[in-house]
């Protein structure tokens, strides 16, 4: 490459960098769409709306939640992957994104490649819940009940490939419980049928179930984290009955790859300010969520580690897409 070509190329890269910086200086200049790949009412939706309110208040333009359920989370993800990389379309990243990398064989995208990590939000345990009238009151009693009528206990989930689904598959593989998986298009409809007694158990993300648990409409048998959860005093862990069992959910923000780094950093910084706010931390703690925070690279490491972890569970449990 001759000297003039080198100078021209350098000028082009400088111009592109300048455009990114200009975008970031004015960003956001209009409403930002935040895609939640589930129906309203579940953990992803509740969490996104809490954080979106903060971002809207602090960044000067609305961060608008758009629910795009279906395809085991993949419809919403594909929409964001194909959106313009200008910072005006975000994704609520959740465990299904890591799980689906192994569970689905022919996805039209590569999540680790096509979605840029922006910021971690929270990590939360799942909770094993049954209808208030369900006969079992402990994990041990549930296992006994399940083994007494193999294949007759229905295990709901918020969709194939979710941490809710895989937490149940892990429980099945570690206990020998033969349960029929019943996937729903989100936690909202699953919990409605659970309260009505149409299904028997769900390993739900704690934030979407905790209100029903505290309201007496559902009974929590155990949380799936390694330690007990302060927001549910007195509720044991699954591991206290099934040694070695542990599963937690994690959530964050992603954008299409090639989104200008200055824009990613701007959203990351404001998200970290939100997670450091005492009132926000209190609100998240009420839902059982513990802030993740950190840099985009920090959240990228969470995504990579969780993708590898759940790949092992998918393979060992033989989980399938219904």
C-alpha cells in the first residue's frame, strides 16, 4: 500500500471514529427500544422495566420495552441481531441466550459473536414452587411424591431453553424424578396455570414468583442457589436435600455487534450508576436480585462462562426442544 493510500485509509478510520463519538455525544437523541424476548409479567420484563425507568429519567429520552416472545427466546434475539448497530435497539440478555447456543442446532445467529455485551444487571436464584394445595411441603416429600407416580408430575417452564427449564432438567437428572416438561411462552402464563393447579411445579426465576409466594398463592419448597436467599427467610436450598445442586439466573444488556463503543460505554456507565443507587439496590434485593455491574468485558465473561456451564447441563441431561 502506497503512502497516499495509507493516509486515505487512516482518514477513513478517523472519520468513522469521529462519527461514533458524535453519536455518543448526542446519544440518545430519540427513544431507545429495549427488546425483552418474553411476554409481560416475567422476570426479564419486570427487571427491564425497573432499569428502563432509571435510564429514561437519567438519559433524557424514553427507553421503551418491546416484548417479542417466541421461539424459545430466539425471535427477540434475531430481531436485535439484525437491527441497526446505532444504540437504539437493546436486548435484555438472560440465561436462555447461553443455553440455546447448545440446545438449538441451527440458529440463524451466533450469540457470542453477534451481540455485544453492554452491562450486567443482576444475578438471582431460581425457586422451586408448587401450588398452595400441592401435597408435598418439602423437597424430600416432592421427590417421594414424584417417584410414586413417575411421568404424572407436570413441570412447567417459561420456555424451552430457559434457566427455568434447565434448572428442572438438572433436578430431574440428579434425583431420578420422571417429570413431563410443559413449556410456556413466558413465566406469566406458566404461573397462572400453576396457581390454577394445571401444572405441578416450576423452577422459576425468583423475581417473577416472589410476590405470589409472599401472597400465599404459591408455596416455595427451595431456592436453587448454593446459599439461602434473604428475601425468602426460612426457605431451604435444593442442595440441602440434593447435595451439589446449584443453578442461578443472570441478566444484562446487549446491543448488535458493531454498535459504537462510545455508546456502549455511555449505557454501561449509567447502568452502573443505577446499580450503585441505594434505592435501586433495595428494590432489586426485594426481588432476590444481586447486582452484577462492571465493564462490558466483565459481562462478556459472565456470558461466556454461563454458556459453557449450561452446555454441560444440556448434554448431560439430554434436554430437548419441545
